[in-house]
C-alpha cells in the first residue's frame, strides 16, 4: 500500500470514528459535516474527498461495523465444533456472545432507521445489509441446533424472528444495564423463539 493510500485510509477511518461519536451525542438528524470534521481534526475538503454526504458516511460506517460483526460470527462458527452445547439455551448463549450490545451504536442506528424509512433508496440498502447479516447468522444457529437434536423448517423465518427479538430487547438492556434480570429475560425470550421456530429431530 502506498503512503498516499495509507493516509487516505487513515483519514477515512478517523472520519468514521468521529461520526459515530457525533451522531451518538447530538443525533444523526442534527449532525453536520462541520461537526464531524471538527471532531476528526480535518477540513471539509478531507470529508468530501472521501464521502459525498452524511448518508454515504453512515452507510460506510454501517458496512464497516457489519463486517466486524460478521467476522465475529464467522469466528463463532469456527469455534462451534468445540463449543459445549447441550441444549437450546446453550446454543442461544453461544450465539449472543458474537452480537454485542452497544449504547452509542444503538442510538445511531435507531435514528438512521427512521431516516431510511423516509428514503426508499436508503431503505433498500439497509434491508439488503440486514439480510446479509441474517444469512450469516442463521446457518450457524442451525448447525448448533442440529447438535442438540433440533432442526429448522424455515430458516428465513427463524432469522427474521431472531433479528426482531434482538432489536426489541436491545433497548431494554441498554435502558437498564445494571439489572441482570433484564438480560436474563432477554435470554429466556430468545430461547422461546428458537424453540418455536425449530422442532425435534435432525434434518
């Protein structure tokens, strides 16, 4: 990698990191290019040499963090062969370790999701990326469930249900981070959903 290419990559990385902080603190809808540049220590020229808009920057951030999460899922899949899973609860606990809950990221994504619902092109991009995440996670869950004697008749439905439970319970955990009962109930709900979308017998 040339020095210029490395410098450009570093600039882009700093802008992405700064944007996450700014979006989380003041809100995506109230953030400006100037605020992101000030936080990163760059000029508007540096911003526009990497991104055309805050929407584009957010989507780059989304892709970056999605890649990191998928890398965690792949690592989990590699560890699955050695994982001690004896029942559905063990399976759920194993999978959830690869999907962290982050306050700042939740605040940003929740607000941007509302923004995307008003913009059909952004909505399509987010749907496609969420589908990629489901497509990566569901086979891992299926493989672990087979080891405890359960099969999944409709993997797509299971994947959508898991995403829905994650999104719905994430805010509860973030609102009450010190309450262990909230996380226990979250785990219980995941177990119930996995049981509902799977059945006894290996496929």
